[in-house]
C-alpha cells in the first residue's frame, strides 16, 4: 500500500514537471523586490525634484523651474527600464542556478508555455500604459501596471508554482485600490513590485528550494 502511494506520488510529480515550470527560483522574486524598492525610491526623488508639492497627482502637469514634463517622464521611464532589466537578469540567473542544482532544463515546453502566457497580458498592459503617458495621464499608469502584471501572473500561474497565483491576485487587488488613490500610486507600486515580490519570493524559497540547497550544498 505504501509502495502504491509512493508510485502515485512519483507519477504525479512527473506529470507536474511535464506541464508546469517548477524550477522558478524564489530568490529571483526577492531580488526583483529589492530592485523595485530601489527604483521606487529613485523615482520619488525625481518626482519631488521636478514637481511642485501641489501638483495634481493624476497628471503631474505642474513642473518646477525650467524642467519640463517630458524630461521628468523620460527619466522615470529610464528608471523603470533599468529596474525591469535588472529584475529579469536576476530572475534568469537565480532560476538558471536552480536548474543546474536540480539537474533540470531551463528552456523546455513548460517554460515556453509560461513565458507565452505571461507575455501577452504584459505586452497589452505596456501598450495601454504608453497610451496613458501619451494622453498625459501618468498617474493612472501605476495602477495599470499593477493590474496588468497581476493578470499576467494569474494567466501564467497554471504553468508554474502555486505561489505565483497568489502573487498575481495580490497585485490585482493592490492595483484596484491604487486606482482610487492616485496620490499614493508610487507607494502602491513599491508595495506591489517590491514588498510582495520579497514576501512571495521568500515563501517560494522556504517551501521549494531550501531543502534543495541543503542537500546539494
């Protein structure tokens, strides 16, 4: 009876590995969260320097001195691009290191399904945020990024670890709240991309990786 239960568990594990990408590293989430917090702090410094305290948080249209709205926007977009690059680089590194430790493949059918289902909502959200910037509504871009990112995680969660589903749901809820509290958008952004990543990344590490690290180290 014990052997049958063990065999069933082994078969289920093999089926999960064939359909879901289970080598995603929780440390990549922790790293992305730390990078996002640094990017949010940098963005806050620039917003304080370029805008007047009474600026409408929806448009950030009132600028200080000779600095223009376009200059501030360009700096913030550059900041976001750097954060994204560092987060993706860290995700690749930590996940690649885990696949080597567990002797699994980094790029297989499950990884392709994960990336594809993640990329479509993210691409749609990116275009939508560009439209918000185009029409001078950057204050709504922060809730939109949280919403679309959460929806992307929910869409891709069936192909990876269960914690990703809860992270996605948390991002969606946070984005909806942020949509009604525009003035605190940067704070919500820091919580969503910073604190939540650190929390769920740490949880993933404790649940799925700590044992691997101790047994292979």
